[in-house]
């Protein structure tokens, strides 16, 4: 594991970046799921090739959440596409608790997608109460062909939320850094945006100098990042749709670790223009710069609290990397982590009650969740080969960079420790992930 100076934000610039081919897609792999996963029947949608693609995406989303196990479609002797054709007795015997049916039709260049979710056991009543309806959710959508995959993720989100009560994250995206190294050519760095399952990666910036620390704006329309163009660290903001970008920090020394305020109006960052690395906040409308920490030690990796009133960050002021929180109004600071000699890369869950950290206890590094009320720690990973954790917008999952053999890939884990996923790149290494907010 890196030493202090090469672990923190901008100071990790070169050691974080390993060779990796460009334009490759990720292939998500469930490595551990919930033992009591919900059995669900996802009947192949009617409608040909497009319908198969929609069905496959929904099936992959729900299975890879670790919360569901789907019945083998090849063994379904009944494949209904409307409620009147559903034999609930057959599906009860199959073991399914819920059934998804759908159809895709094409007309005048548009695709109409009908989908419905039914409970297999809804009408079972043993206490004399009025039976509930089988229907849980149904909807009709009309989209262009290019929007079918995005719609499939949206349908997965709807199903997931109706069955778990938790907002789905299948329509969110990941930003990460890809690096391509050639023996006789300059190393190429790319900032890539991909669907959360790793499909459809799209580079929004390519450079022969390192790129790192991507951070999504709260509306999901922009990404801030550090670029070493002209061999100097600078912070830029790029518009994802147009590719236009803006230079927001070009001070002498370190310009690193950008983090958006919840309202999207400011950017926290680490600057060393006056000596030691400290945390500042820049108003993006007025360019006003406000210094937050004034320390001789290394203060870095800022992250705003959900209410925007405080920041959590990493500092070695106590002799080892630990997480602190500063109130932005009073400037009062408190230390949050005490368990273990190393706690860094902090971020708060959406409810502000838990803290995600890169954590070391004894000799092992891993990713952990700290309950700020009880101070209890849940270790999500323990391999010692993980870094750069980033939270999903619903707080249920964390993505991180991890070593797999001689490669660096993306890993995921649920914040309760019950689900783990791996998203290995088929041709190289992927690093420094950042999870988007919820997207429309």
C-alpha cells in the first residue's frame, strides 16, 4: 500500500495510473449475493431481437444486484405476455415469488415497450383479509431504438424499487480513468463515462498526460477532474453532453481532489499554493476562493456532507491518516475515525449517518463503513488490494478499484457486506471510479 504522500488525492497522480487499453467494455460478474435472494420469473419479452435485448438487460440488472435470482427461461414451459395468460399455480410451483412479462413492438420508427410486474402469491389470504391484487406495476413506454437500453435500466429501477422499497441505481453511470501504454508511443489517458454495468463506455477526454479524481456534479451533467496537461496539475470541469470544458483551478503547486457541493455552486479542492496542502472552496459563479483548513499537515480528499454545511476530509495531523469533519460556518473540527491506524478517502452516505472509508486494521487494507452514532465498523472488503471507494447515490453499494491478478479492475460491494461484484475490463486496467448521482 502506498505511503501517505502517494495515497492522498493529487499526490497519488502517477502511482494510481497503470497501463490499460482504451474503448474496452466491462463485463459485470456477481461474486457474492444475498443468501435469501428473491426468486423471480423474467419471461422473455415478445417482439424479436429488440425484445430479447430488453429482457437480457433487465435480467442482468436484477441478478447482478445480488438481491434476486431469476428462473431459467429455457425451462419455462409457459411464457405469457399478458395477465390473462398467467397461470399463477404454475408459477407458484416453479418457486417464483414474482413474475415480469412484457412486449416490444415497432411502428413508424418508434418502439413501444409494455411491461408489467405481478406477485405470484398476492391473492393468497389465510386470515380472512381482502386479497391483494396480483398487479404490482405496469407501464407503457415509447422510445427510439437508441433509447431502448436506457429504458431497460429504467424498468429495472422500477422493478427493484417496487420489490425492495429502495430506489434502483441501474440507470446511473460510472466515470473512471483508462490508461493505454504502448512501447513506442506516449502513454494515453482517458476519462471514460459508462453505464453502471460497464457497457457503452465513452471517452470524454483523451490526453498523453495523467488524468485523475473524476467527480460528478449533483445534476449529473458535468464532471470535474484533475489533468496534468503541460506537466502541471489543473482542475477542469467538462460538460458530458457537449464535451466543452472549463479550467477552474490553476494555482501554483497542487490542484487536486475536486468535490462538488450539494447545490452544485461550489467546488472543494486541495491547494498547496501557500505551502502545505489545505482544503479550499471555490464559488463557481464568482471564482471566490475560501480557505477551509489551515494546517501544517496534509489535509486532502474533501467530501461535502449531504446538507452542505460541513466537509469530511483526510488529514495526517495526528501522525497517521484519519478522517475529520469541519463545520463550514463555525470552522470547528472533530476527528471521526479512531479504529485502525489508517482511514482515508471518506464519503458520507446520503442520510449522513455512515462514513465510507479506506481502512486499515492490523496489516490489512480494505473498505469499511463507520456508523457515526454507534462508532461500529463494518468491513466490506479485506483483501488489502482495494482503493478509491465511491458510493452509489442510494448509499447501498460502493465501487472501488481492485487488483485481479496482474490487472486492476472495478469491484463493487453492498454497504451491508452481503453482495460483491467484479467488473473486469476485458483488455486492461480500469481505475479511480466515481459513481454518478441519480440521472433522469
